C-alpha cells in the first residue's frame, strides 16, 4: 500500500469568502488538515493540493481573487504536486491519475472541501479508477442546502455523505485515527456494503 494525501480546495472562499463551510467548524477542519499535512511530511506520504479555478468574472473561486487563493494553512506547508480543476472530481481534466500512477500510489486519503461535492466526487471517481479511498471526517466540511427538493443543515449533509461513501466508496476515519494508521504503516480498512445494508435494515 502506498498512500497519497489529497487536500481538496482548501481555499479562502470556503473560510472568509462567499461560501463559508459551517460544519464541522472551519477551526476544527483546518487544524486537522494541518495535522494531516504535517504527518504526511514526517512519514513520507506524498501530498497533492487541489485548487478549484473559475473564470475571472465568476462569482466564486475566480482566478486571481482572494477567494481563489489557497488558505494559509495549506499555502504555508510543503506539498508535492498541485493541480487545478474546474469540476467537482479532482481527476477530471487535471492529470492527477497519471501523476499518482507514476508515483505508485494506490490509496488516496481525502481532506478538504466540500464534503458533499468535491470530496465525495473525488472519492467515487477514485474507486472507479481502481484506487482505495479514505476520507478524513473531521478534516472536511459542508454547507447547508435548500432547494425545491427540501432543506438540509450542514451537519445533516456532512453525516449523510460520510455514511454513504463509507458504505461503498471509502473508509471514513478521524484525522487522529488516520495519523495512527500512517505511523503504523497500516491500512484503515475497507467499506463493507453488505454489512452496512444489513445493519441499516435492522436499525430501521
């Protein structure tokens, strides 16, 4: 097993910009992003930083704006590879898959924003490409949503997405659990869809 830590869209737009994440608290998720990056550096785990880019006239993540810029937590730390994307999956149009395969990576640890869009999309896409995926539950964050279908709080969305991805697409863990596994050079585990459905039926 060779891991890479993929830090997704930890940009000012999500912290001090027009689309602030609210759950978990950014203070919590940023501290855990920092801890994961520091641990990766200490343990020889390559770090990939993903940055969402939009045209200069876009309302969010416009290239060259404060919101587009990487947050200081990420910008102040070393990383091995930087990719820009303009769709939720970190793989689409970025060359990320080619870079990971050249590095011999087979397991991706995902952190960053948002839980329900770019983190989830990247986890699903990773599995479709043959990688194992891990998501750091307290180093991600969500926003509340309301539309014609209904309304959900950021906490409801965050938990629901993590339950879904844990059932099939990724193993979900806290940053502390992941740090322990990295230092032990051990896997976290694998999703078990059959078990998740069995327990879900019993609980319903």
